[in-house]
C-alpha cells in the first residue's frame, strides 16, 4: 500500500466466508491477512547517503521493473514511499524509464529530504496499527536511511532494518523480514511460479537504455544549481583543501573530544569515587 494509496496490480481476495477479528489478523480492502513478529509494515527508500548513489537508485528501479514484468506486487500491509534527497534523482530515474515501475509497486514520490529516517513516515492504516497493538507484535520497517533504533521510524515499529534501495523494494515484495532470500521466493508470477530474488536482481554494470546517460553528470547544470540553492552558492568563497579544518567558527561540525588525551592502553580498574557499597540479598 503506497503512501499515495496505490497498490500495484490486482490482489486476489480470499474467500468471503464470515470473518471474526483474531489476535493478529487484519482485514484490508484486498482481503484478510495474518500479521506476526517480523511483518514489514513500512518499506521506504528515504533520503540518505544511499539515495545519493545513482547506481543503487537505478538498481532499485531495475528490481522494480523486473518484478512488475513478472507480475509481482507489494504486499497489501506494506506502506511504501520514495523520498530521494534531490530532484536530480527524479530526473535520472525518469530518463532511465524506471519511475513507472517504482510507482507500480507503490514507491511514489512523497517529497525530497529526510522523511521516514527521522520518523516522518506518517500514520499506518488504522486496521494495521490496531492489529499490532492488539497482538503486541514486533512489526518491522526496512529503509535506506541511517537510523534504525526502536521507535525512531514509527512508534509501532519495534524492529527496523537498514538496507540498500534495491533490498527495500525486495522486502516490500516479501512483506516479511523473516525469510531467506536464497531459498524462499518473494512471491509468484502470473503463472503461479515462484520468483526468487536472484531472478529480479540486476546484473553487475547493467543499465537500461539511457540509464547511464541519466546519471547526475548528464543532468542540465541549471537543475543542479536550482537544487543546490542557486548560482550564489557556486560563487561562495571556500578554501581549496581536501581536509576540513574544524575550528571554533563552525557550529554544526564539531571535533569530538572523545579521543583527546586518550592513553595507548586502558587504565587499571579502580574504585568508583562516591559510590555506595551494596550487595544482593535473598528473601524467602
């Protein structure tokens, strides 16, 4: 289920027999599903170092392309999103012809900059959120960011995994972190044949027509300047050095004091000043 409300393809609806809410079952528009510990409820290609790398972003588009061509689709309980760090990414994905395939799997553009990585993933569908709370489930997220501690991505996502954009697409298809990509399929194709990750994984160095030309070096200079803040940024004086000298002028980048006067070897164990001695006691 994409942030734009899109579900890729038609998903067969289970039988119409009477349904009673269970501990971990959830009813969605596409049918009734059982959630469990490790179920992926958020899959986000989110702005970070990964989305600045054209090779892995094009790779994600290639994975999506092959998946769509084989008839795979994201699981209905997975909330998907695409938030690159720059409009340049949008430009070369468009030029490579990969944007429609990402959108077909629910990876619609939701903005530029930090989103899911800093907790701006937005709410989960209430039916899924209620199922997670009711079953006290350890729901999972998979994202291409750099933060994954509990509660950071979403209050209901207790297990969060960092992955390349290509694997984010793969886990959106699988819908579960508890699967072996070497031996278990991501899903079935239109003929009911299992499809494995290696079948949709791009070959090293492979790009579709125009993908290489669509890299950032081929994007018009004006686009890059607008993204970076205009020509005034380009004219800003800056020292021609490879190493940044951190001084007192900078307020954002600071030299950490952790290694100042650090001895070569560990100091001997000593008594902790001001501590209160205590010992365990057992009661019957």
